[in-house]
C-alpha cells in the first residue's frame, strides 16, 4: 500500500503556533522534505522530533520529486514543510504534489499558519474576496508593469515583499494605484516586534521614509481593491486628450493631471488611459 504525502504548515514566527496534529505527524513520517534542512532541523529539535530529512527546494524540485514519489509508492509516509508557514504559498512543492497525485498517492493537508491570511485578517480591509500575488518583481519597470495589470482589480490585493525593497515597492504602488488607496503593512507577524501599519498608500510611503523599523523583518502588504464606479461618467469624451497626453507622458502623470483639471476620479482616468494605450499598441502599424 502506498504511503501518504502530508503537507504540513509550520509556525511563521511563534513556535507555539504548531498544531498538535502537525507535531505528531512530523514525528512519525519516514522522512521530512524541507526547503532548508538546517532550518527545519532546528525547528524539529524545538519539538523534540528527530526524523530523516530530504532537501527539496525550487532549484532541485523538478529533478528530485520523483525520488520522493518512488518512496511514497513504496509505502513510506512523507511530510512536506517550507521554511515557515503553509507549503506551496510562494514556496516550492506543487511539482511534488502533482507528481504524487498522478501516481495515485494520497495527499493530505495539515492546515496552520500562513502569513498572507494572518495579515489579511488584521488589515481592516475587505476580506470577502481577495487576490494573492506573492512577491512583486524586483526591478522597477517589471514591478510597475505588474501593478498596472492590477489597477482595476476590485478585490483586495495581498503581496509579500522583501524588507530591502519595501520602500521602492510602496512608491510604485502609490504611483500606480494612487495615494488615496487604503493599505496595511504587517511585519514580523507572530514575533516579538510584530507591527501592523494602516493608512493610505500616500501616508504609508511617507512613513517608510521616516521609520527605519518599517523595513525590518518579513513583510506582507495588503492593498484595497479598485473602488467600484457608481457614477455614470462618460470618460470617452476625454479620449482625444488622453491619447495625446499618453504619447508624451507616463500614465501616472496623465492620470494625476486630468484628474486635477476635471475632478474625475484618478483611478478611473488611469484605467481609461491604460485601455487606450493598450488599444493603440495593438493597432497595426
């Protein structure tokens, strides 16, 4: 009989957040597949667990997943963990899960800590519908391009961000989404210096330049979705002006200028200008 692949969530900071089921499972499997065996080894020792480990990370998963599947098919139970939180959420593992499922192996989730869900629960923003975007691109141009794709997304947005890129990411979010969009930043969740910042993107960007602690530790950025437009505004009458301005200035500058001169919502103007630019780019030359 084949073994079982357990997907085991581990604490994101506070070691007390391990579930009893997770502790028992980790203690009895044949092997624990981990991103960093040294990190996981230290974690397991805190719980008095001693079990063989198998390194499985983004650089070797494609090649080594079959090794674990063979062990599972042979009857061994395997636990998959990430460095912290729920595996596969911006972490490796989906190739292993897909291969195990294809081989007829039972895959069982052991739910627990997840930084994205923890941050969302305390952000003070709508939680009925949300989009998890993981980490934004590290380069400015690529990051702004990704954000521009989300400018009209009405659902709450959730991002992971590295401390050293936080200030630049906030600046780009402010430029693309507008300074008035509400947001929350959760850093060092469940740890000693856990801090939740709430405010507009304009306020948060300013605070990031003044508070060095804001960019210390792991960060989760939660941003309000695009507001629904209940006003029946005929933006098409500004298409000629928008096309001309977009030919000579960045979209963010165009949106700020037209919004200031007309009183139209900045986000609505930006979305219309973005649509016109895309249509223009698609036209045959």
